[in-house]
């Protein structure tokens, strides 16, 4: 199976502007394509997984990826999928986030000479003359058509700033600029980016003629993929200092039954033949599928050693063995204890299992916390520092979150 057909079979392609030509370019390694990443944090999260895996697949087939970091568009903020305006970031914060992104992307993409490249659109957007941009680019856009775009329609009732209104023009200009200067002939993005991407394709044709070959593709469920990056307790990051390999493994191990095979198809590099054999799996077999998914993705992000450790820890915990060394842990400090004691509320906050004392109280009152295999029923329950010496105590939040607390 050729690469484009495999992308379709894995459920990755939603819409295209010229399927026959796109298929020929991708299958023959003729695509120089870009995917954009907004530097809104100092780490990528699991919502970026689909894009990263797609870039890896296409590069393996001989195509050239451009990872475009939105250092310039990040100064404006993408209104897509938003009900309010994004907060403004300083240039220093944006640059720091861009540097962090590249380190993480290098696990997926080969940035060697003549291979993938990383660009920051601040390099050209920050140099633009406003009046010149209006004359050369703004004249190619219809305000009526722009207002029909979903990314703007959903914001009209609450209010859309003129700053954000320019985002589509800036993103379109990115494609136009990279087409001219880097030979970028294809762009990928989520369903929520479709209007912006069509704007780029149309701009190239308007400025350079109908024969300019600029192709647009959207990824199925990329908008849903962004939601994957958020859980009830916050974001699931690729940075191990933000989300430990164990917690990363557990996130994928605990996804809904209905999503497991879809994620295996879209996000892993297992052969389709092997994945298709799982289609009829039910019950305990789905748990096995979740373990496969969790190990494959943890291996991809954190390496085989961390994936093996996370899997062993998870199996030991749920099998009653309790692999204390591999699970997330916190070393309690003297300041965490008051008169030599730490309360259940204070313990949850100190270990990062609750973001506030109020949340910790609610967790305990709802019966969702156990310490050393005993359910905590009293928010005033406390332990001395001595109880955490040696191997420490295991805290369980809900059914699936385990954490070790110890003192030095």
C-alpha cells in the first residue's frame, strides 16, 4: 500500500483540494509540506500527536516536512476554536517556546541537512509593511467570504477583534511566502484550519497564476486531537518534566474503549494488517490493545527504556505488586509538615494531585482518595513524617492515578 492510500486507510485524511494530484505527489516523494504549531506553551502536548506522526510518515516516504512555528502569528493569536481572545505573549516567551518545540520534534522528524526544516514565521511577518501588505495581500481577500468562515462566525456574537481578524491573512501569507522561498507546495492542518488554508491556496493562485501548484489537505479529527491534550487534571505534555513517562503511559492506557483502535490506527506505526486483526477485540482484549497503544506512544516520545518502565509499573500496580520506583513520586519537605504532621488535604496539594485545598477537600469528601490502601474519609486525617520514611506511602486518586510520597 502506498503512503497516501495508507493515510486514508488510517483515517487521517478528511478533505483535499485536488486528490489525484496530491496522491501522485505524496506517493512519489514530491511534496514539500508544512504544518503549523502555535507556540502557546513551552511543550507540545498529545493534541499535537497526529500532526507529528503524519510528518514522520510522509518524511519516511521521501517527502520534505516544514515545521512552521508561529512566532509571528503567535503575536496575534488564532481565533479558531476560541470563544475569547488569546492572551498576548512577549517575543522572549515565544522564542523560548519555539526552542522547546524543536527539541521535542526531533524525536519524530529528521532535521538533518537537506531534510526537514523548522521555520519561524516571525522571520517574514515581523518585517512586513502594513500598507504594502494591505495592497498586495489584503486586496485578494473578500471580507464577506472571511466572515462566512467558521473560525470567525463562532466569535461574532461575543466579539471579534480586528487584530484576530487579520489572522487568516497572515496564515495565508505564510503559505504564499514559503511557496516562493522554500518550494512549499502543500499544507496540512485540522478541520478548524480549513478556511485559513484555502485562503493560502487561493492567494498563491491569485498572485502567481492558476498554474501554481499549491495543495491543501485537512486531517481528520485534528480538532478532536487538540482535545486529547486536555484531561480533567490539566494538559498531557510531551515534556517529561511536565507529564512523567508513567503518567503519559497511563493517559493512553485509560482512554475510552471506543477510541482505542482509532488511536492505534492514527498514531502508531504498527502495520495495518496487525491493527485490522484487533477489530473484533472486546473486553479484556481491549485492555491489551490499550497497553499496546500506551507502550507504542510512550516509546515514540520517551524511548523504549521509559516505555518498559512505565508498563512494568502499571502492571505491578494493578496487579497488586506496586512498583514504587517507577511511579510518579514527591519528596515531602519540612515546610509541608505542621508540628510534624501533614494533613490529607495538604498531602494531596503537596503531591500535585489537587490544584488547591478546596479541590483536595472535594476529592476526599467524594471518597476518591486512599493512602496506603486505606480510604481517607476525614479531611483532618494526618500522618507524621516518620510514616513516609523508607519506601514512603502510596496515594491513590480515583481508580487510576497512583503517586508515591516519601521523605529523605
